C-alpha cells in the first residue's frame, strides 16, 4: 500500500507588518523566602513570543492590541520568623549493654514547636576527652537506639540531640560514663511480702529486717531514709553476698520513715522502698465539755488527741462517776464519734465524765475529765391513771346450732340439742306443741356454756310433736324448732312392753 503523501504547505500572502506595540513595564515581583526556580523566566519570555507569532491562515490579524492596565504595587509582608529548635530530649536511660554494644532509650522533647521534629542524633565520647562523634549516619526516628561495634572495656559518655528545621536542640546526656562490658547478672532486690506495704512496730521493739537480693558480680548495697543516708548511730546495716540486714536495737518514733535499699552493678541499679512505722499509745483527747443536760440524759462533746501515737485513732472509751461514791464505770467502748449521749442516769445524783483515746496499740494511759458536773434534778411527778371505757358486748340471742328432727322408739330416752349465744346470757325455755314445759320430771332441761339440752325420759306415744327452744334476753329473743317422732316397738315383745 503506497504511503500517504505529506500535505503541501502554502506560504501565507505577504502582508504589511503591523506596528510594534509599545513596551509594557513589567510588574515588580513580591519578595519570597526562597529564590524562584530558573525555569520561571524562560516561561515568562516564551509567553510574549507566542503572543507575537503571526496569525494562522484564515484568521484576521488583530487591528490593534489593547493597552494593559497599570499594575498597583502592594506593600511586601514582613518575612516569617526563622524556625526554632526543639527543647532537649528527656529521660535518657541505659537500657542494656554487652561487650560490644550499648542500648539506650529516651523520651521526646517537651517542646517541639511548629517546625516539627526531624529526628535525633546520638553522639558518643570516650571518657576523659571532649571529642564527640555522631554514631548514626541518618537521623534516628524512634526513641531507642543500639550503639554497636564498640571496644570492650571502654568508658563512653553518651548524649542525644533533637534536630528539626531550626537546628539542634540542647543535648541530654547520661549522668555517668558507661563501661562497655556485659553484666553476668543484673542486680535485683527481692523485697519480702510483709514489707511491700507497711511495717508497723511498737516503740521500744527490736527491728531486724532481712532483705535478699541477687546480682553478679557482687552488687554494691546502699540504704537511705527519706532520701538521705541512714544514720549509722541509730540503724545498723550488715550486707552479705545474698542479703542485707537492717537492725535497730530499740526503736523510737523518730525511726519512722521511708527506707530505700539500692543494689548496683556497674551501670545497672535496682531500688526498693518500704515504710517503717513506729507507733505507741495515744494521748488523751484535747478537750471535753458537757453540752446539755435534760431529763435523765447528758450530752458530751470532745476533740481528738494532739498526740495520736503516730497512727490513727480507732475509738474512744467513755466513763461516768457518781459524786457520792466516786467510782468510775464504763458506759461506752470502742466509740468512733466525737459526741455522745449518756442516758439512764439516776435522778438526784451528780455525775462527772472522762474519755480515753484508743489506737491499734491500746488505750491511752490518761483520760480527760469534764471540768463541770451534770446534776439530774428531781422533778415532781403526778400520776394520772388512764381512764378506760368498757367495751359494749351486748348482743341479742342467736342460735349457732339449730335443732334437728329426730325419731325415737317408745320407752327409749332421747335428747334434743342446740347452741345459743348472746349477752347478757339469754334465758332458755322449751315448748312442746305450743305448751311450755315446766317442772315436769319426765323432761330434764340443761344449758351449759351455750349448749342447750332437753332430755325426754322413756317417751310414750303422746310425747311426739313439735319442740321449740326459745332464748330471751333484754336485747331480743329467737327460737328454733324440730319434730320428734315416737315410733311403736315391733316384734314379739312389743305387747309385753306396752302392758308394762
């Protein structure tokens, strides 16, 4: 396939060369902090060259270019302040070491600033010289670094510097030079369990505390009390290869404090503090007074003792004494408040009171006594017996159990039963076929505790009928009734029984 011929370029017709525009003054560039790139002027010169290029074919040439507007010059802003370096790193520690390397760790600076933090430079210097050399080629980003390829036996001074756009910060250095040597066994204090919180002893007691430790080579043991070296006149320290003994022959309250044992091997150290508290009996309460007296009661109020025995007060003991006898009696023990009400005092007596303080050692040897006395005065008592109204138990008679119909045989005795209640006790009357039953010996009437009984002895043919029991009292009356059927006997002996 033949190649496509290239298009023929036509030369534009000759035209009159337009008049060159007058040069426009260039605007004054604003000052910047950094120099402008080199390529910027080239692009600026290329722009007017493209503007002066001849118009393309078929386009009309501009008749006249518009004159540019004048540029107003603005006041240049003040240059920004230069960045500041960070503050020094903090808390630089020796983490580990061996025969050829040393590992350190630190914390970032407290003040970093707007320019940020680029990294850290670790510098070392042999002990006895001031020739500091950086050991990291690039800035260290983390806060931990291992200084490698060191000579065994050298003593190195180590420091760390923070770096940012503002430059180097003040350095932070280890307090002592580090010996490049591996430690066989790091020192460690093995604090007994009973010393991990607080050790309490009474005044005058013998203190003998043994605290074991480990470490190779043999650690250097030191003791402090409240941050200062212990007084060897009061405290004896004896250390062996495996433990250290703190001994006080006769303890006093001044021996109380925070003791700290330290074991050190080369640059490694372990510390362990414990609290020793020497306590004794407290003093009495500071003040006491009688606040009020009423009836058979007295209100007391007191304040805490000024000397608590180097421990907390656990309670109070309150006692009273009658002025007549002068004997003291305990009314409250292990009482926790500073106010109390003493009750059940005897009328006509005068009392004094005293209070003891108590802590874990015991009760104070002395007590504080009230300066004033409390008198329980006699008062006239007029007894008025209470008045009572008798309860009204009035009730009309009422049968609680009614009579029931019965059947019996001639010659066989029978009973009619019912029960009645009412107050006053109702009067009972029995009625047979509407005729009251009087003192007929054939009938026996009884009424015991409301149970009414009518006994009919050997009834005959004419003793059947309707029986009524009537109960009457002043509040009303009531009746119950039943039917009694008297049957004739049957059998061969029936006639004989009737004749008899």
